[in-house]
């Protein structure tokens, strides 16, 4: 199979520093965090505004890439399940998806709500959440 090389466009700054105590999903009590763009990608973020809903694609850098099955949400009472049927961060290609809302923009930095990513998580891409067809 072919491999691909990606480079981060930004990084997450968060008060979440321990993966084991971070919320499982962003809507489960995640604190506000910041998306800090690398200088060369600041122009790509120039049109982002407070209120925008975005999907952050991240590289879950603390993930175990050898894991192929997990007990969902770490609950051993639940049956072992293939990771492609879960949102587990541990998986062969640990790409995270985080739907966030921009609350502030300051130069190369967005403040967002809705991300459970830990401090230092690389951001691979940022995409807008699409509205109805007529709004596109």
C-alpha cells in the first residue's frame, strides 16, 4: 500500500494535559481550547470568524497505533469491538475529528469550544461544517 506524508497546520493549546482524564468527546465537558496556526498557514485561516462551526482533523499523537479492537469507552463490561466501529483514539491511523465552534479570533489563534484534544495535539486540517445545500 502507498503511504502519505502530512504536515500539521496548527496545534492545540489546552488545559487538558492528561489523556486519561480528558473527556471522551468534546461535548462531554471539554474546556475551551486554542488552535494556534503555524505562521505559513495563517493566511488560510484569515476568513474564520467567531460563530463559525469547524471540523478539526487532528493527529492523535499519544495513540497506540497497534490497537485494532477496544472495549468501547474503556468499559470492560462491553464486548471488544473493532476500532473502525468506535471513536477510540487508539487505531492504526489515529486521525481525530472534532466539531468545534469558534468563540474568538486573535491573529494566528482561534479560541474554540467542543474539542477534547489534549495540549500539543497536531491539527492536520480545518474544514467548515457545511450548512444546507442552499447555503453553500
